[in-house]
């Protein structure tokens, strides 16, 4: 157990911490007052809806040693109050110190970008496990430690959860961790001070502009991963050369940069690509060498994901044969072109695509399988960037034969208003379509339109098992709804 002074080492504070407080033993760190226990430090920083400072008294009652906050001490607060420059950065440094700086003894790969983070993370984790390593994985779908998984809350957890995960990995004899690093996590300081072995950039397309405001601000947040974000820059950078923003990223002086892509100019380039229902076959050309790869994951977008994971694995010194076996072993990623099979004579896939670029990519994968028709169901999230809604509508209409426009997570917005925004883009093409705000009913409509040889894409929610409405969150899993509907149509072993 460390003292408060040791836990807050390297954290800029407004004024010196009293010696008696600095010498106190810290038993934990928390940013949720409900999780405070005796001897904890409570970090109270402003949130989207509430200010953590409002719970300072509650934390004190639960035994907190001190409150750490960006705000000055309230006049009526009697306990120890430590003012810092940046609450989340202070929390990250404190969590790192509390858990014994486990990142210094792990090879951590951070993967950032708009699309492909999750699949790339799964592929790299599969490669690492094929190489015999005990690993941890943190991402949009789940947090995994030595093969045991828990459901994810955020794409990138808050710093105490991350450093606890890394400490537990070290205790289990682990050596490698892979994590998705969101732009929110970088901008807010969730990974501040964390030492990464390898930083990976997948791509950048329009998303999260409700938070970042502009594409340049969004890009600046992503670039922080390669600059160090409060820690030394990662010694290895893996960057998509085919992406215009990727070409603007330069590894830090002294770091090794490995670019990948399909087009000319990439150091590691995919060639002789063959894609079908059985997945992908291609070669990685690196200098004069050629490395054959086989993956059960289909589509051009997965060529990029595989290349990114292959390059990241190479920075770990993993030999080519283990890179190939790890890629071949990653058979599916939940909610990423995930098939729903009840014996129906058409293909049904569920995908997390929730930007126009991701929607184009997933429909392109379906087109590459040469179906009779592509039927696309999608919706747009509420309380998020409205500008991308017509862009998504246009992408679906341009590339599909039939579109079902429905709800995603409407949150506080009127689902019909969200649908109307998307229609502005869909109407730019004469693609047949229907609108149904009830997502379960919409899935039934999409599947009822399918004929033998078609592909039905249920896009937007992917692995999610819920839907966020204005006044409540309800259970809803596109995969389970599709199975139920297909069985109701007479397919599968169980008929309704």
C-alpha cells in the first residue's frame, strides 16, 4: 500500500498537500462516490450531466481520505481537498501509481481510428495467443483477461479500470495487452501517462463531431496516441498509408514506423487478394518477401484490419508462421459482419456499421459476395452528429437494392425526426425503401423481403443487446430478433 503523496507523485497540485494527509495510506482510487471505501482517494471532475464535486460530501462520509478536483475547495467543505489542473489526467497518473505502473512491464498496443478498431484488436489478440502469450483485451465489445471476458461499458475504460486490468494481467503471468483507444479517451485523458509499445492507426472518417466539432479536432485527438499523451511516444507506429489522415501521421523521432495498405507506397502491401464466402486469401508484400495469409473474415475492409494486426504483431517480433496461424484462428468478431444462419436460402449478417463510410464498406463486402440483391436495414443514433444522417441515407440508397430505414438508439430525440434527417440523403436515389421506427418490426420487414440468393444487412447496432430510448433502455439484440423472425418464417430447428 502506498501513501497519498506517492500516489499523487507527478500530479501538479494547486498548493502543497499537508504532511499528515500526504503520509496517509491509500487503499484505492475512485471517481464514483458509490464505490468509495475507507482510505480511498475520490476524484471529482465535471461530467456531461453532473459535476462529481456534488458528491464530495458523500465520498467523505464513506471514508475518503481526500477529494481531488479541478475546482477550488467549497467554503463549507471540512475534509481534505486537493486541487489539480486536470481531473482525469490526475486520476490516470494516480491509478498508474496505485497499481504499480504495470504498463512498464507489458507490451501494450493501442489501436485508434474510426472504423476497424475492434476487428483489428481481436485479430492481434488472436496472434498473440497463437504465439503463446497470456493476454488482455479491452475494447468496444468486451474486456478480456487471460481468456475470461466481461461486457464492456466504454470503448476505452477509465484509467482505474485499465490499470487494474493490467495489474491483474501481470499477476496472471501475462505479457501483452491490446486495447481500442477512442478519441474521447485521448481527448479526456483516460490513457494519459500510459506507456504503449505500439500505436496503430486504422482510418479517419466522419464521426463523433458532436464532441470534437471539426475533423481537424477529431484527428488531433487521434494523433495524441502517437505523440505519447503524457508518456514517452510509443517506439512503434503502424499506420494505414491508404488513408489521407494516416499519411499525415509521423512517428516520433527514434520510433519505428511501419505503414500498410493496398495501394502503392505502403511498406506492407496486400496483393493477390481473393475474397469469397470462405473469407480472404492474399499475400503481404514487405520488401522482397511475400507472406501468404488466409482468413475466414471476408471483404476488402478486413484486408486492412488483417494488415494492421499483422504489422502490429511484427513489431512484437512474432514470426510469420505464428502471425498467419493467429489470423486464421480468428474466425469471427461479434457484431462485425456476423452471420445469422437458421437454414434460410439467403444470407443475413449483423454489423456495427454506424457511419456512412462503415456502411459503404459493409455493403461493399456484401456486393463482393455477388448476391442477387442487397437489402440494407439501418438507423442513426439520437443525440449525435446530425450531419452524418443524410450521408448514411445516401450510402445505403446508392449501394443497396432495397433499404429499410429504422431506429438505432434514438435516445432523447424523436425517432421520426431522425428518420427524416436520413431520408434527405436516401431520396437522392430512387432505391425502393420503407420506413419503420420500431426496429423489431423493421427487421421483420427486411427479412420478409429477402429471396433466395439475397443478402440482408442489419446495420448499426452489431454486438449491442439493448436499445436506448428517451425514457428507458430496453433489451434488443439484432441477432436474436433475426433468429426469432426466421424461425417464425419456418426456418431453423424451432418453429414459432
